C-alpha cells in the first residue's frame, strides 16, 4: 500500500520491519484463525500464539538466544529473497507498516511509526498525502472490524489521520 512512496528495493534491502526486538514484540503482525491454520500446514516451523480475541501472531520467543531486550529475531516468513507469504496470506499489519492504527480519545487514528529507515528518507508531506488520499479510511475501516490490531500509542509516533 506504500509502494507509491517506498521502493521495493529499499524495503528488500532493509527488512527492518521483518525482525523484532524482544522489547518490541507488540509489533509482530496479526493473523486471523483461517490464515494461521493454512500457514501452520504450509510452514510447520512457524509457531503461533493467541494475540487477541480473534487473532494470532508468530511466537518468536524460542528464537531468542539471550534475555537482551535489544536482541532481534526474524519473522519465520522472511527468506533471503524476502517475504514468502502470498498477498492473501500477508497480514494487514505488514502491508501498512510503518503506519499503525491506534485509539485516541475513543477514535481510531492512523499513526506513523518513525523507526522505518526508508520512510524517514521521505518528506513527511509525502506520507501525509498518501494517508489523506484514502489509505487512512482503509486502515481505520479495517481496524474497526479487527480491533485486535489497534496498537498502543507510543511516544515519538506521529498521528496522521
């Protein structure tokens, strides 16, 4: 969804969004039950855990080698050539990252997580214009139907819509 401002090459070279520090496990993407069941059969090495009322996330705890909160573990669906998931299998969270949905004062809002190296090279106006061009409505609509995806607001995040 962000291809109009981010190149696939930038994302493929970085892969920052596909690895998770122990302290950032709240960022792991969410899967619905049907997708989780398909992926468990297709990728038996991937482990899942309940992440909300109707969602699951990848369980990465067994991949960490220490208790260091900064240690990173890669998504089990990341290969040398990128994400192995099809468009239908890829979580919505992944397709909108580094944008996130949060609830502020009872309303769902779109926020920008400022840790994406590629997005940080873009003028903020480009990101704001993309969000205003209809992406905000799509994210908010999805989040209202899938409230498990709402992330807690974090200091440093920018509210865009």
